[in-house]
């Protein structure tokens, strides 16, 4: 029997799509989940309980695996620095060590194009994690998705849809920045290629569909599909960044004092994503791996809207 591929973060948005894509291809998948993870989208897959902070659990999960796809991360810039580093840096080091001990033939690390703008702790820790992967003694490739959208995108598309429905969506600099969209199935395609292609180890690949779609257009398209109101307000980038910074600091104080669990209304990371151009090149993935996004914008938007309508039903 073919050895499985271990997917960390398999209960999340991107990790779940990758795990299911591998299963559709007929490859055995071992999905790393936590005891509290929602595993409804992982039916039929081998589930193993573990935690990035528990090296022994990762060694057990990786034992006997042919390859590892590392998707698990703490995507936040309002958590404490210690929390972010523990998940994204120490956690990645633990995954790499487990992969090395298991003797896997390939490790694919899912990073982010946020590393090009390392002005928040999330981006900085993801950049550090990339270095650990490259120096970890395992044949490895790094995939950097830009703005991933599609069914299940609760933290980006879901939040925008909620703001659109509530009539309080705010753009940054009138939404003129390129959104850097990449449909989640296209990301999964690239990860699978990076798992198998002999030219992938040691390389870094940017995952973006190469669309000329601004945030203003994307939000307007979502609003039209949901029967909502297009964004009516905009903040200058500098004002939004200052506001996001202040809200983060106030949130942290409230969190320590009251145990608050809701995120701040605006953060530096959100401002940087919505306000900075995300038109990164995908040429290296095309030329090195022969990758091309097979799901276009119209199809991806339609699938995303179908999911959003079902989510609100």
C-alpha cells in the first residue's frame, strides 16, 4: 500500500482542500487535527490527533508517511507575539523535525505572500518558518499563496460578505489595490505539483491566478451576487493603518482584562492586505512546474457565492 501524505492544518480552509484533492487523486491522506477540530469535511480520511506544540504527537503522525504538507499556522497579528511564534516558528521547527525523523521524501510548506511586507508579526514568523524549512535537512518546497478565495474562506471572504450584508464594508484607498486572488483549488494543484515534481525541492513558488481584479471589484462582485450593498466608505491607507494599530493594542488590553475572544474590527494585517498591491508573479510556478490556474475568476466567484448563500441559509 502506498504510504500516506501527512497534511497539517487539514481541518482548515486551505489544508482541507489540499487533503481532499489528494484523496480524490487516490492518494492515502493522514490528516493532522486537534481534539477540538471540526472534521466534518474530512470524511473518509485517516485522522490523527496532534499539536504543533507537542513534538511527540507530530513524530507519531509523520511515522510511515511518504511526504508532508504543512498548512497549520496561526493566522493573526492581534494574538500575542509569543502565541504567534509558538505556532508558526516553533511549530514549524517541530514539523520539520518530525518529517526528518520519518525520512519523508518531500515536505511542502504553505507560506504566504505576506512575507513580502513583513510589517506584522504574522508575516515575520512565516518568513522565519520558511528559513527553517529550507535548512531542515528534508527535500522541501515553499508555496506562497496570495489572497486565497473559494468555498470555506471564512476568515477573508466570509468576513467581507458579512460586512457587505451588514452595509459596513470599508475599503482602503478606494479599493484600488490588486487583490492578488487565487482560487483555492488552484492552490491545491500547485501544492500537489510541488509534492511530486523533481524540480520542486529548494524552490519557492507564488500562488496567484494573475488576475487584474481590484478589491473594489471583488467586493462589488460579492455584493452583486449576495444582493448586498457595495462598499460605501473608504479610508486612506495611513489612517487605516493607524486605526488598526490602535484597535489591536486596545484589543490586547481588553483580552487580558476580560478574556475577550472576538478579534478587533480592524488590524494592521487586514489593512496591509486590502491596501497594498498584491499583483505578484506566478511565472516561476508556470515555468518550473508547468502549473496553470485551471479555475478562472467567473467559475471561482460563482462557487464562492454558492457557498456564501448556503452559509447564510
